[in-house]
C-alpha cells in the first residue's frame, strides 16, 4: 500500500471528524466521521462552502481565517455548533493551517470531536454497570427469598390437609396465595430468563402491536403520532421480548397522562437509523433508534437517577419493575434505553444494533 492510500485509509477510519477547507472556505476533503457529524454526504459537500454545513459562532470562523492568514493553530474546547436542520451539539475542535505540496496557498484542517458523545458514552457505561450490579443483587436476593417461600407453601398445604374445621382452610389459603404472589414478584424482578428467540423482523410491527394494545387499554383516549423511517432494515431479536420492552415504556406514558388528566394526551413514536454510533463502549455501523415521547408532567426528579433500577416507581401503585425489565431485555439485545424528561415532555430513546451478532 502506498503512502497516499495508507493516509486515506487512516483518515477514513478515524472517529474524529476531519475537514480540509480552502482559502475560500470551501470543503476540499471530508472523512466519514465528519459526514456523520454534519449529516451530509461527501459527494454533496466537496467544493461547497463549509458555512452551508456548519453554523460555527463568530469566534470559530475568526480562528479559521486567522489560521489561513497567519498560519497559527487554534484550539477551542466545548464549543457550541449547529448543523442546519439538526440540533446543536458541543464539540472540541482544532484549526490547523496546512501547506500542501505543489500549492501556492494554505488550506485549513479542522478536527472536531463531539464532547456530548463522550459524555453520553460515559453515562451509558455507568448505566450499564449499575444495571448489571442490580441484576446480580436481585438474583442473590431472589435465591434467598424463594427457598423459604417454597417451604412456607409446602407447610401451608400440609397443614390444610390436617385441619378438621373447613373454615380454618381460609387461613392456609391466604398463606398459599401470598406466597404465590411474592414468588411471582421475585420472578418478575428477575425478568425474562428464557433464551432469546432471534428472528429478523420489521421494528414497526413491534410498535404497531404495542400501540394497538395501548389503544384498547386506554379506550382510545391516546393520540398516537407516528414518524417512521421505512428504510430501516429488519432487526435481529426476540420479537415478543422487544414488544414487552416497548410496551412497558408506552404503558407508563399512558398511565402518567391519564393520572395527570392531560388533554389532549399524546404519545409520539419515531424511528431513525444512526451510523457509526456507540452503545456503551462498542461502536456499531448501524443502529436503530426508537424515540417514545409523551406530553405528560415529566418524571419526578427524585427518581430520575435510579429510574431503571428495580422497585423504583413514580406511582403509588407501581411495582417499579417495568423499566428495569425493559433495560434488561435491551441489554440482552446489545442495546440500551435512555430517558430525557422535563415538565411537559418525556422522551425514552431505545438503541438497537442492526448488524447481526454471531
């Protein structure tokens, strides 16, 4: 491999966004990471003014112009940039003047690293670690609880057979029923234990099933807003478990809207594909993201930190198991769920890798 090919290969595989801008501020080169960051294809961006694709603040553009004029490198930490048509993001960037061979003019190399992405990766690592720790604790507790429960149930059944007064059997029935209820609670805390039944299926079939169930449960009182990307490839996973994972989130949203008497009660379902996206510590080429939003009162600040932990609930009658089970199911699919909430809006984002794991 010659030096040019090697350099091109290295640039194209960097996770740092790299742009080469000429003295007219037109884009001369853009690597795949920059394409992903700026939501633009290289073929469309080459030769076009960089101002069309990056909304830097005035300071950043001054750095670019000074680098061209004075040949000085500038660095900026945690700068806000805006990609037209998309949300703002926080990046670290370096502006470096480059004097390419056989040219009588200077170009500028702009390197950008999204800081919010790094913060999100760190947050996800913490979330996954806490989830794994809680699962270990729950499994240990479940083992210690279920053994004596089995003994209690057996003893109550034997006692019921020895009683001469049938009216006393009501008491043993209460013991058996309560033991069964606690056993069921422990099983739910453990979440799904059966192996995944991996099949390829359209993720929108999962969402359609969930909305149909919630529509029946709510008596048609929920207004569903669907914004689906029909180009999303089939997802490999256990369809029934993914239905359960999504259903737990949407049902919580429905119950919150009804309890708060929100009118009109709205739940939004949005699907998109993300490229070169990190879940936890693993970089995936393609990821399906499902956003579930509602216009409810938001989630109480006191439980946000432990939202996906077992037995954490914002409702007096809630068990606090639904979101924990959802996170567990998605972890089994190498995915993740996150939550962003404030007054008047709650958004759950589900991330599922689209590549097949063997």
